[in-house]
C-alpha cells in the first residue's frame, strides 16, 4: 500500500512538473527563461516544482491601477497634461517611448535638485517632513530599526502630533527584519501603515519574488523625493565592511510630484484596497526651472517590458554620449545589444559600477558581460571609494534620470521601480558634473575576464545562469 501511494505521489509530481513546464514555456518573458525553467522542471522535478512555486512568477496579475478607477484622478491627470504640455521644439528628444513606458505624459514646469550622498539626502527629507502642513506619504524598500530608522520614525511621529496626516508603506521582503513594535509605535501615534488585505494574498503561489523597490517621500503634494536611498545606517556610510556609501536622491517640485504621488497611491491601493484620493492635493505649482519631466514607474504588473524599454529608449536616443551608473549590471540581451550598437556608432558609452560587492551573486554575474561590451567600445569604470549604489543616467546634454531602477533583470522584470526623467539641459549638467567627480574615484576596466582571479573566472559564468532572478 505504501509503495503504491509513493508511486502515485511521484507520478503526481511528474504530472505537476509537466504542467508547470508547459506554463513556463507559454508565459516566461524571455526565450532563455522559458528554456531554463522547462529543462529544470523536467530534469529535476523534486527540486524544481517547489522552486517554481516561489520564483516562477512572470507577471503579477490583478495589480489594480488606481488611476483607472478614480474619475477624480483621471481628470486631474488630463488637466495637468493640458496645462503643462511641453514645447516639442525645446525638448529636442522624442518623448513618445518614455511616455509609453510611464503611461503618463511628460510635463513642463518642474524643478529637480540632486541630493548627493546620505547627509544631504536625509537632511533634506527630514527638513521637508518637519515643514509638512497637511500630509506626508512614505514608501521605502528597506526601513531599519537602527539609529537612522528611529530618527526617521521620530520625525514622522512629531509630524503626526502637529496634525499632519502620515501614511507609511514598505516592502515585506526588503524590511523583513523590521520588528513589529516599529509599526506599533507608528500606529500608536495615529500614523496609517499599509497592511496587505487577506483577499489580496496570493491564492496559489508565493509572491516573494515580486518586490516593491520604490523609494518615495511626498510632502503636501508639492515636494517629492526619490532615488537610491533606503532608511538605514549603512546609507550614511556607517557600515564598516562597505565603507563610504555613494548614492543619489533627487528633490522634485512641480507637476511631476503629482505623478510620483499617483504611483504611491497605486501601490497603496494594491496593498490596502483603499485609495484616499480626496485627502490629497493634485495641483502642484510649477517650479521656476520649468524643466520637462515625468516619472516612469515600471513593474511586473505591466503588460510589456517597460523597465528594459526605458533604458533601451535612452540608449537609442543618444547621439554623443550615454553615461549610466548602476550598482548591479545583469542586463538582458536587448540592453547589451543597445550598448554595443551605441558604442559602435561613435557614442561615448560609459558604465559606472562598484568595485566593491554588497551582494556577491550579481557582482559576479556582471563580470560575464564586461568583455562583450568593452570589445565594442563601451568603457566600464569601477568605483573604488566605498560602495556605489546610485541609479543614474545622462544622455547627451538633453536627458538625465535618477531613481530606483538597476541595470539588471530583476529591476526590469520582477521589481516595482520608479525613475524621475528630465528632458532639461540644466538638470543634465548637474548629473554630468556629479558623474565626472565619480569617474575620478574610479578606474577603467582594461583586463578581460581571463585575466581576473579564479573566483571571477569560474564564478561569473555560474552566476550568470541565475541572471533572470538577480
């Protein structure tokens, strides 16, 4: 009897593995991913079936787009687009691909200020919270219960005590170690904390592979912040192993703040089922810089590959240079091809990555791509003064962006991300000056992978096999 039951269990497992293999072949976002899953599921079903249950997601179905469910917000978006439509002659770049990725229009009348490294970023964010009059919206991938995290908590509680409405949202995976008492203290002060409703929990498979990597702070609908910083002491450079933490945030003013706020509300709606549109201001005043910009928010809820398409569009638009800073470089084939093609047509293509590793697998996997791009003329610079975590790019002197999207498959396909793009020579000049300083603290990679250490020579090809998940 036990033998028969065991045989039935094995047969059922193989049947499930075949079913999953067909599903992977039909739904995987890339041919490489489809082949990888099919081979894994059919060859090692005992290991592959549970892994597929956790990591085999390709799109997040049912992600509710709040802007489509509120007439108030739809009208606000339309009104803002009409009032702040950019002048095509001054933009000097085709906005259509970026507006497609954002599902939002580019708007003029914006201001953007770089916040370089932790002290500048957190001083600015803390000051904005202290000056809040009506509400504060908070979203970070990681919040830690350390000195900085508690100082951040105290600022939010003080704002709530003044009558400011505060809402806080963080990612369950990124902030897994944050103790419940941290949220309990926030709630005790009258602060709303996003909690997933049971009806929105996954019914069949775990969703830990999908992560909300966005980092946003919005104050009174007039000032916004986004970029690479999470809330933790290491982001102030106080981790001895990583040393100086090189990162960049951006302070936003103007109509793009309403776009960042809309994206926050979409995530809040997905988690809680509620969308407090009426409590918020949707008419951010224009900023004196009058820069044209938009927020490109991408994620696994999108029907197309918007994360990769945004970078592809930026690289394709370059006529003279495209400089990209990313802590992780595990790109798909399209991005590798775009970088190589840009370099071959004479564009100054530079990639700035950290020489120091905080996560070993993506750090190793990146080495497997460097030879292919450098032989085409792409210049790879490795930052040596601590750990570099910024996500930034600049195209010619016309387009620059700061946000949360890494140049890797996870950011393109599995994470919810957001980038603030500005089609503005003034902001591009800010990013240009910043990256030139970073290049001075870097060395250009000249040696091929065969000249690297044994760890890199043998570890990089293995790590690259996991590139769809890194």
